[in-house]
C-alpha cells in the first residue's frame, strides 16, 4: 500500500514530460532459473554485481504441461535509496485477484535503486522476464507488463521499448513515460480523476495520442479513488486482464 509519506518522491514523477527517448539498452544473456512448485516464493538472483530480489507467484494449476501467461509486476515508489526487501511482493498482493485471473505465473522484482526508467532497472526487468520464459513453460503471446504509480511509469516506458517481449501493458495511476508512437501491443490504462499525485489530464492525453497513432488502447476511469487507494484498484486491473484475455483469444 502506498502511504502519504511517499508523496514527496512521487510528485516529481507526476511532473515528468520526457526529454527525448533514451538509447536502447542491451539485455544481458538470460539464465536458467530453478523451477519451483506452485505458490509464492521470495528469491534473489545475481544480476551483474548486484542481487536482484524478486517475488514469483506460480498458479496452483501450473504443472509445466502447457504454456501459461506471464505477468511482470512493477512496484510503486518507496523511501530511501533501495526499497524494503520484496516490495514487489507487496505490489503483487495489491493486484491479487487480477493476477489470479491470469491463471499463470507472475513475477515482481525490486527496483535496484532509482526508478524503473533507468537503464539498469530496464535491463533487470526485461532480463528477469526472459529468464522466467526460459525456465518455465510460458506462452510467449501472453506476456503482460503492469505496475502502479512509479511501476506504471515503468510499464509505459519498458512496455513501449520492448514490444518484442511483452504482448500487453496495463499502466495504473501512471506518470507518462516513453513514446506515444509505434505501439503495436494492446494497452489498458487505469487512472482516477481524483488522483492528487499523478496528473489525470497528462495520462489521458498520452493515451489519446496512442489511439490517434493507431494503437489498440482502452482507458478506464477509476471512479472516486485517490492515489493512495492502491488495493482498491485491484478490480479495475482484473477487468483489464479479462479484456486482454479476450484480445489474446
């Protein structure tokens, strides 16, 4: 759950307008991860000189016999230079019923300092996604990226830059980031007019530009929710997942 003490970190994100698209990053070679049983697991893996902490949630129906969807879940802002361990898992809990609707696997890394638009965090998020795809029986046509607030900003940014990996995006209460052109994957945007931290008008303008440029996009208003009602966005995200499943089919 986002708390008011995080507002001072999140406010600058709401004001970002973009200063040109950063150069593409090189994703390190993927690795074979240990295959785990259904359930929720908190792990860490070597990523360069750092330890990347992440939470993975495997559906109770998963047995490896058929490909399943995969969700990359990016967490919100935090205080300090690094988030608390397994903050990604807290974000996953906030979207619990939505992720359960996927009936697959979800992963939620912890940011390596900074935010999700940094080159290091972009590399780590995509590398982890591709490593899970290598290690489990994942349907490569059903890989969604989602996140809330700072994680939603990362969803816009990473999703737009890696449409060869992700096949859908669900940014929630998200500052605008990345390009509004060249979108080929479906996007379902969730934002509240009562969001007092991240601009609704900017989010709507960005979404409208994507549609104007030919992107497949739905924009859902989260009625009456503030930026700190994180858990209450779960049902909206669940509806987004149902919409994606129809489009994937």
